[in-house]
């Protein structure tokens, strides 16, 4: 009888320790998700820069052609 009570007390203590450890875990973020987000942001900024550069080149060339014809 005494061994049985000790065994159940030990199991209860182990369960309480596991619960306290589980509740104190720090949330972590996946680094791969963050890196993918950065890569997507870099692609977006690159596209914006390319479109802006092409529009500037097109407008300057159109203006130069227009002024040379005139």
C-alpha cells in the first residue's frame, strides 16, 4: 500500500513539472518563413525599380524623338 501511494505521488509530481515546463515555453518563429518574406519584399522592390527605370527611359526617349522631329 505504501509503495503504491509513493508511486502515484511521484507520477503526480512529474505531471505537474511537465505542465509547468510546457507553459513556460517561449514561442519561436520559423526563420525560413522570415527569410521567404524578406526575399518576397526584395523581389517587389526590384520590380518597382525596374518599372520605374523603364518608364523614365521610355519617357526620355519619347521626348527626345518628339523634339528631334519638331
